[in-house]
């Protein structure tokens, strides 16, 4: 395929850009230098581009034929993780790292920009490139939508590197793929006192412990085992000293689910249990709840087309299928408005030590997979626009 041959031509460029991004990570919604570098590279290619949602970038490549508009998305923010890889291109910023592969996404989409720029005669319409900020905090995609990113866009495709999949494999299954991501904070207020006289106090530590245990019954006893859901307490903060009974305890956690009804059911259950547990032990509890990211569902048509495009790049035998994940993705802010597909590109290679999980200090990627990612981005855009001419009805959005 032309896309694959061109991707090989630009491999060194993509590796160089990725390593530059990796050495200079920036936090969510503060990707100022990354954004500037992206725009500089697009300007060199003569590709129209503009800022969006602060540190986001939208580039536009118009084909030599009229048609619809497809958007390709790459997120670009880093994580508060200490890098442990020891590589020559390791992060220069202490405590900040591209531990989820967003550096590779931005670099591969820039590579795809080069490929698509070379193949304008193959583009029946318009390709928009979304370099998205703030995915890790669940704010970037919504900010881009609010800033008009989807105006005139008919469909959207995203790609995420995956260390758990072998290098050179691609996944693009239909239906539910990523769970919602909510967070909550419970503040328990009791009565402090001396550790030797618990009878004169209301111990927030003990009440917090009971609350953690009681919350586990939501998934195991209140929800159907046929509907995946997660309620996790990730942080407990309480107490100042070994012999002081703590007057307060703060519990923070996350909730994941696919079923829309759970958006109301689970928060109500958490609040009921937290308040009930506190009251049982003569304390009070207050809950704060935040809906961060919607569930991500892949449109049936877009997923099927993505599998066909992927087969052209890596071969049908390397188009793999995986179960849905309870990880979250704000790509759903795009795909809940227009038909879309979130895909995954394997980069796991035991010999190159690139199988560490995402968000790990030793996370790294097999750079040989970049040619597949670049070619796949471009191939999907070309195939979508060829298969969906302007006078056709819009691809119907699947409802789940």
C-alpha cells in the first residue's frame, strides 16, 4: 500500500519527533511547547492549522476531490509519573513522563499528516487532524468540542498505543470499548481525642475503614453480575499521630461502568452507604461526585471499516480482538456526537522490554510499530472518504 511505503519513508522523522516529545513532557492543558512544535511542523508542510481549546491544534488537509470530512485524533499530554526507563530519550522533567504513549500519538499523527499531504489526489474530501490536550484529566476533548472542533465533521477515528498487544497488531472492535470514568470524595467527620480514650471520641479512621468495606457490596450485591462496574477507593487520608484519634477522614475513589443507568444508581448507592455507615458510628459523611468521562462506544460501521483498513496495513491475521476495558477515554466526547471508532496499536515486544503496563515508570514502546500507526491513520481516512461520498446519507450512529 502507498500509505505503508510512505510511512516507512517518514519513520525516522516520527521517531525523532516522538523522542523530542518524550524528553519534554507537559502536563494536561499546559502542553504549550508541544503545541508549538506541532504547529511548526505543520507549517513546514504548508498544512492549514489553528489552535483549539488553548493548547490543542486542528490541522486541515483538503483533498483534490470534494467529499465529507473525517477527523483523526491524537492526545498529547503527559502524566505525573517518575520515569525509570534509563533511556537516552528519557524525560528531562522530574516527576513528569509520557507514561501512556501520548507522545507516540502526536508523532504518528504528524507522520500521517506527511503521508496524507503526499496523497491529496487520493483524498475524496477533507481530513482534519485533532492534536488534543488534557486527555488524562478528562477535559481536553470536551474543550475542543466546545471550541467548535466537530463543526462540519462527519466521523472521527482515534488511535491508542497498547503495550499489552504485540507490535504490529491493530484492534478495532465494535460496541462498548472503554468505560465511563467518574470520581468521588467522601469526607467523614467524627470527634478527635486521645488514643487511650476512644470512648470519648468518634474515630474517623475506623468509620473510614468500615465505609471502604461496605462500599464493596455495591458491585457484588446491588448490581447485576452481567453488567461490568468498578467502585474503587484509591486514597484514604486521616490522622496525624499514632496516639491521636482522628476527627476526620477523606476517602477518594473512582467509578467505572458502561450501562447508562449506572450514572445515577452508583452515586446514589455510594452516598447512601457513606452516610449510613457514618450515622451508625455517630459521625457524619459528605460526598462530592464528579462525572469525568462518558463510556466509549465504537460505531459498528466505523469499526468494520477500521478492521478492513488495518488488514491492508498489518494483514488480516494481525487484526486482533480484545474484550472491553474499564479504563476511561475522553475520545467519547467526540464519538458520542458523530460516529467514531477508537482503535489500538500494539507495541509490546518482550525482547525490547516494551511490555510494561501504561502509567508505569518503565513504560516504553517499540518504535518499529510507528510505521503501522502512521499508515493506518492515513489509510482509514482515505478509505472512509472513498466509501462515504458527499451525496450519501451520513453513516448512522449506533445507539448502545
